[in-house]
C-alpha cells in the first residue's frame, strides 16, 4: 500500500474544499459532466427531486463527493482534473479499498479513541453514518448536504 504524508493529505483535502463541489451520494471526486451526472442516479438519494435539480444544474467543473468519498478519493489519487473521468482518482488505487464511513473507522483505522484531547490533524472522524477528517484548531473537513451542500470546513 502506498503511503501519503499527512500534510499532502490535508493539502489535497483543502484543494477539494477550494474547488466547486456538490454533495452527491456515491461521489468520489468525479466532475459532474453529462456522463458522470447520469451515473449518480443509480443512488436513490440522488433521485430525490431536489437532489436531481442540483445535480443537473451543476457545471462540469463541479466535483461530486459524499462524506467517505472525500478522503477515499484523495487516497485514490484525486487531483482536481476536470478532464479526467474521476477527477484524477483511480478506483481502489494505492491499496485503499472502497470503505464506507464505518468500515473506514473500524477496518481502515488503528487505535480508535473517544478521547479528543490528543487528536492530530489528518485523523479520521466518525459518527454513525458520517465521517470527516480533523484539520486542527477544532476544525474538520467533510462533505455533507447540510449547510453548504458539498465539501466544507466545520467546527
């Protein structure tokens, strides 16, 4: 398995944050061009009328991410390339499997803890059904349909 330095991981997460993004269930960094928009509609959540409107209205330089698709896409090589089918990511690259949020935490992470007193930037954050990554200074990066409906930094 290839290893990524935590500073590079955080830098690429912030690149996603500074890009146009939309929360799309099953999204792992692909640009929302016409072909990729079609593939989003295999997910029932994305077929809700209000989600379909947002997905169809997104420009082709908007990247689709869900919560676990954000860190997974970075580990799979996402680089923000709007011309690449998956934004530069390759499915299951670098020995990183397709984990959901719970699998990421309990199969992909070691030394899980509920003690936040020593949390370090780059550590995975998880709650049932959702995940993010700790950036430091009390901030996390996550993709969620709440608030800004895409990749965002939250306290």
